[in-house]
C-alpha cells in the first residue's frame, strides 16, 4: 500500500507532458526544446478569470495579482517549482545553529531596472511597508521578527531585529524572538525598490503605502518583465525587462488577459486567442482533440475535503470516531473522482499532499478503500441501526440526518456534495446536499456556526507545511466568546497539538526537514485515524498551452519560475 | 380611432354580422377562432400537466427517481431502452427526462407564483394610488420611479448574491421587485376612469369607494392585467434561467430548467442533449406564454382590435 | 424646454436618494462579511488581525453612520475605497463605463436598423410569408435565453467556423483604434443584446404602420396619387416613430441590465460584469458605485427619452 502511494506521488511530481495528438513534430518534449536555440520575440497571453487587484506585493491577496507581482518583482528566495524547497534567487541565506538568526546577502549581479543595485535596504523597505500598511493581511507572518510588532503598532521607529551589515550594504541579519521553522519561507518577505517606496515608509509616513500611485503603476522592477499598461478589467501588459539580472527573457511581451469564466479560457485556447491557461477536468477530453495545444498535468498544492462538525448538536453521530470512519469507508472515492473530476485527481487520506515534503511516507496510513459492509458494521458498533423507514437511528431514537454544505457556483463541489449525499443514503443516512453562497459559508465556518454538519470546501497549501492555523486546538472557534478560527471541525487531540507545536517551534531548535517530517507523520497518522475530515482528493492541475510555446515547464509550486527561458517557435 | 366595424387593414367587417356581446363573451368568441393561441394554450397546459404529474411518470413510466444516480452510466446518449434514458443521462447518471419533468415543477411554480405575487401586490397598490391619489400616490410614485431606476438585474443580482435563494425566496424576491409594471398600468387606468361620467354619477348616488373600485374600475382594468401577467410569467421563467447562469438561481441538486440548462452548457461538447432539452422547454414555455399574451390582447384590447385581429 | 429639463432633473434627486438607500441596505444587511471572505485560510491569521482590518475599512461603525458617511462622500463623487483593489470605486466603474456604453449603443443601433425595417416590411407585405416569418421572430426573439444564445453563437461562429473571436473587445496586441477588429468583437455580443429589442421593434412597427396606413390622411395621400413609397416614408414613418420613442425607456433599461449577462458570456469588460463579480466578493464600495452609476445612467436616459418624445410628438406640451 505504501509503495503504491509513493509511486503515485512520484508520478505526480513529474509534470506529465502528454502531447494531445499524434501530429508529427508537435509535442515539444523538454529534451527537444533544450537542444534547439531559442528564438527571440513574440508574445505570451495567459488567461485569468479575475482581474488583478493591485501590483503592490504587500497588499496582494489573490492569485491574479500574485502572478503579476511575481513577474515584475523577484524575491530573495524562490521555492523549487517541483519540490517547494527554498533556493537562493536575489539573495543567499544562512541560518545560525540556534535557528534564531537568519543572514541574507544579495547577489552581486542583482539590479533594478533603473540600474541601481539591489541592497539590504530594499528588503527592509518591504518589511517596513507591511508594518506601515493598514490593509495588508500579512502582518502576522512577521510577528516573530524581533521588534516588528512594536514598529507596526507605531511604538518604535525601526525594526530592532533587522541589522544591516555596516560594511556591506547587500548583507543583513534578521533575529527571531523564538525558533520558528516557517521563518525561512516567511522571511522571503517582499523586496521593494527603496528609491520608489522608501518615501512611504519614513518615520513620519502613516498608511500612504496602501494608496501609493506606484501600486497601480510600478516604475522600477527587479523581475524579468516590466509594467507597461493595465487596461482595467481587460488585460495587463508587461514588456520584457531587457536588463533583467538573470538574462533578458526571449519573449517580448507577457499579457495577462481577463476572461469571464472557465469556458472562455477553454474557448480561447482552442482558437489560439490565448497562449496558456489552466482548464477544468470536464473540458479536458474536448481540449485533447485540439491538435494545436499541449497539456501539462501536475498535482495541485491543495485538496478538496468534507469536514465533519464533530460537535454538531443535530448530527450527533459525527462525534463518534467510528461513524466518521464509516463515512470514509462508505464513499467510493475512486468512483467519485471519476464522476466528479473525470479521474483527474488523487484520493487523499492525510492533510499534507504528495507534492509537499511533509507528505507522510514513513508511516502506514489507512487508505479507507471503499467497503460498504465495513462501513455498516462500524455504524452498528456505534449504535446506529436501521429504523422502520430504513433510516439509521440511535438508541434514543434520533434519526441520522446529515446536511452536506458547500459553496454554490462551484460545479465540481456541488456535484461532489450531490454524489456524496447519494452514497451516504445507501448507508441509511438521511443525507442531503445544500449549496450556499461562499461568503455566508465562510462566515459560518470561521465563527464555528453550530448549524453546519458537514462542509465540502478546499484548502490551498503552501511551500511551508505548518498546519497550525487549521489543526491546532487553539484555532477552534468559540461562538460564545466570539473567538474565531479555521478549526471548524472542533476536533482536538493533545498528541496532535504537540506534534504541530514541535514542528513549528521545536523545543530543541531542530528545524531540519527530517525532524519536522517525523512530527508531521505523527500528526497525519492521528488525523488519518480520527477522520475529522474525509480528506477527499487532490486535483490535477491541467495547464494547456499552444504547441508553439517552448520551455514551458509548470509545476505544483510555480508555473512561471523560468519565464525568461520561454520562447515562441515561429 | 375607427369604430369596431371599420377596416381591419382593408378588410371590411360588417358591424351587424356580430351580435352584441359583453367584453368577455366577445373575447372568448375571438379566442376560440385564434388557432395559434389555442395551440399555445394546449401546449402550455400539457407542459404544466407533465410537470405536475412528474412523480407519477417517474414511478410508472420511467421507473427512475429524480435524484437517483448511477455513476457507471453517466452521459448516456438518448435512447428508448431503458425509458429513463429517453433524453440521456447527466454527469452523475441521473435520468434527464425525469429531472426535466421535476425541473418543470420548480420553474413553472416560480414563474406562476411570482407572477401571482406581482399581481396581488401590483393591482391593489395601483388601484389605491390611482383612486385616492394624495400623499400615498406620491409615495408609490416615488417608490416605483426608484425601483425602475435601478436596472432590475443588478438589484436581483445583489440580493441573490448576498442571500442565495431557494425557490421560495426567489419567488419572494422577484415577486416583490417586479410588480411596478402592473401597478403603473393599474394606476394610469384608474386615474383616467375615475373622471368618467359614470363614476362621478355613481358617487353622486352615494356609492361607497369600495363599490366604485370593485364594481366599476376593477372590471375595466383586469383584462389587460391578464395580458401583462401572462407575459410576466414568461419573463420570470427567463429571469430564473439567467440568474442560474450567473450561479444565483435555484441551486442544484434541486432541478430547475434554468440550472439544468446552465449545468448542461458546461458539458456541451460531451453531451449536447443535456443542453438541448432544457433549452427547448424554456423556449417553448416562454413562447407559448407570449403567444397567449398576444392572443389575449387581440381578443381583449379594444384599441388594438381594429388592426391586430385577423 | 429648459424648465422642463430642470424640473425633470430635480425629480431625479429623491429617486437617486431612494436608490442609494435600497442599494446600501441590501448590500450591508446581508449575511457574511468581506473581511472574513478574503482572509479565509490565511496562515497564522488572528482575531486581532481581523478586528484591525475591520477598523481599517471603517466596517466597525454602526450601519446608519456608515451610510451617512458614504452618502456625503458619494455626492462629491467619492464612492469609497474598494476593499479588494484599494482604489476609489467610482473611478473604477467609470473606467469601464465606456465599454458598456459602446455595447449598449451598438445594440440600440442594431435594434433600430434591423427592427424598424422588419416591422415596416411586415406591415407592407401583410399576410405574405415574409410577414409570417417576421411575426414569428417577433415572438420567438423574446423566448430565447440570451446567455444560452450567446454560448451557442460562440460555439458556432468562433470555435466552429472561426469567423469571429470568442471573447473580449480587441485582439491582444492590436491597435486600440483598429475599427475592423473592434467590429468583429462587438458583433456577436451586440446582436445577442439587441435581440429582444429587435423583436420588440418589429412588432411595434408592424402594428403602428398598419394603424397609420388605415388612417384618413394616408388614404387622402393615396387619392392624390402620390407613390406609395413616398406616402409610407414621409407620412407613416414619422408617426409610427412615436411609439418607438415611447418604448425607448424600457429598451434602455433592458440594455443596461441585459448587458450584465452578455458581458459575462463574452468576457466584455463592462460595468455589469465588474459589479457582478464585486457582489460575489462582497466588495461593498464597488457594488454601491456600480449600481448608483448604472441607475443614474438609467434615470438620465429616461429624461432624455421624455425630451425626445416631446420633440417627435408635437402634441406633447413641454412646460
């Protein structure tokens, strides 16, 4: 069983480039592209279904804006597109043995598009901008940097934990208040041109950074592209940064085109109006018939799940571990994946997904293979037996009703809810699907609304695998005390808390992958056994591009990390 | 305006050929001769019956429950065997024909009941505003101008985006927003009628307000209201489908023609039959309602009588 | 004429205030809140962060107070800062308004260019197959769901035949002033948007033309021996245009409203699509600005309609 998972994981790690047709000379495999000399010029048009919100990295809170800031600003570190491991980009990093001091040094070659070299101050400007901004949602990321909170609250005029080397203005050290294993990812922060944004982070400035005109019209960039025009609601036009420090891109222009919906993306890819974009599984078969495109598949960094409210006053059965296990055995997830996402997903039985290093490979996890008889016997053990109408009831005569909520407008989740409800009916549970608006659902979840029984929703994960915000017992909402959080299953376990804490702020200061991975194995094992979620599945991302686009190698952690190497074959 | 006996686009209809009848008799006489309207009415009644009897058909003809899934038989092409596959199956192997019948229940229910709400709000408000005038009329006038000033789809959209509706809330929302047309019409007619001689003389002989309104004004206003209502129902069925397209209509798994059409459209290349059947149902229903509205107008509207009757 | 305009403009004020109250109320009284929506799932996000953001956006004040604040700014054309875009909401709507207007005006022109002749032809060839076909179209045009027709036309003309683009206003990289390219993009959405109006106008014009043709003065004109075509164009058409103008109010409302759905189908970057997406994301300032500006547009167009009506029909007294 374990081997199977490992193989599956490995298969997903490789971006499967399946050329969709038999056209000769069509499918540009990476090896072919490597031997050919890249041609210069051309334009890449990427499709998005929502317009960007801002080009100020500190304020970015959506994928679309993140794509543009990722193209115009380089970061000090870049996570590997396949493994998520942080690697030097603008700067190199070293960590002290007590895991409290991080030292960075900018690459000597790194320059802004106006010719100025990148220096330590530029990173500090980014951090100060987070402190000054009132609208950023990222303040808590830096709370463990010594002096950051004081600066942010206006109690200090500088961040005491950041020290720039007086002898080398490209080198700086950050001191953390406590050992935090996510620091290396968190401290990537934002590297902003001080010559532009410096004036918004002086001692006297307040929150001007939030409305700075350069947020919508960036003038100086460090990335492979520079900003040219934002036609609101329609497209963002970027032109190549000819002086990009890692070598100018081959393509002349990158256009981020806003379209209304997924159907429009598929249509545009078919007609060639769009160079690349991601499509939904339901459109895959259709797109595969188009000879002019190629398809890259890779596993999504996230999963879709059914969360059980283990404290539900109405669906009391969910409090029992055996019932939740029965709900895992009682749904034919492989068949569901075939029906709902056309097989383009992998069943999940843990919180971490296979592409993350934290994915549990060293521990035996129950796979919850579909087994209706086992599900029924578990329900019986838990005291739920069929009543006269065939619906399960407990000793007190209470019927097993189950409302599965999900956010409306997401066809995939709506279908999943419908299919799950139907399969649970087969077990004798009176289940029904109930889609509702995302905004209402989110509020119910974070405030711990007791009317929710089961919820289908998804998590997007990151390169840093810390699950504290979702699974630590401190994150369970408490409506009575108006405490909010993402722990809406109400499930807690002291051993799980300890594993999360040890991997987050280890008492021995050991932040190595090997040591943290062990903790996450314990953590996932507990989740796997207790089933506060049915972990559902991790989708495949289906990136479709025109055959003419070369060196395009997207992965779970990034699609554009090598954009300066892309070229268009004429 | 030419008299009733005058030319209808050149065709002379001898006045004495027609016995004098009341408005309703006259309308009925004309309706019976309007084959298109008859055909539309029959079709509509048939559609309504099919929908109302959906459970009976599901159990006895198709032997398939509307929520029944079969993940091994998704996207089955339309076929006679088994009967449940008459219009094919959808993405989770449900019978399209059975869902279509149940979807009709929801769509037609929403259409008719919301129109009824419009009617029940619009007529009394319009009569009262037109009859009593004064501050109440000013207020209603302001309210209508205000509601009509907001593009309706925006209003519906915000409400629907913020409170995701089920069939009943959708009825309430549409019902409470859509009444202005009927009210405006009622008010206008009432204002012009209350100055007529027979109304003033009714007042003179001591008739109460209620008597004047119900005996003299309402019967004169009602016929055209029915035309407006028929067209209204069609408009609401279309509106429901548009809201579904925006993801704000009746939510699946409850079937409605609107959400079936929207859902089917995303599988167009895989299964065209999922798009065609709800589309045809919506088209047919709305078409019939408009034809009936037209027919009623021909039959009832004395002004249009001269040039729209054939 | 000037007094008429001033009076109509004054009438519009209470209407606009009413619209602002309705919009504000339904946006704010609904469940869910935008801060929770856009911070859902953020790593290490705390309760304090939530309260800080609520305060930063001024959403912690009582709702009536928020309304007064908003209104006093809105009259100065400041609709507040978007929660997502961090820019003034009114400006963002106005940036997209020309796109919607372009679509609506093109559709209106199509309605007149296609609908009016259809109706006149049907009346002149009364009882012919052409008349029959136009009458069927006049009813059927109302019965097709616009979003569905749009999708079908995209599949047919953009994906199947490759004659027209599937979405957007302009081919990426084409010159902004490339009229041919713009025309190709606007053709399908404008036609779908215009359809109901075309059907409407063909019906109205048919009825009116028949009505006018039966009137005494036309028969007199006939008797005088004028050629039929002249009779129709000079006498009949002018009179039949009155109901065209009357219908304009309703048509404009459908154009502004209908554009929302069409924009969504054809990825047209107009105010409808934008406001719709803002409503989903609960970006209050944009929703409010979008509805207020669309409504103002409508109210203004009603005034213009009345004005045109007065000009076309001399019997209406302009006081």
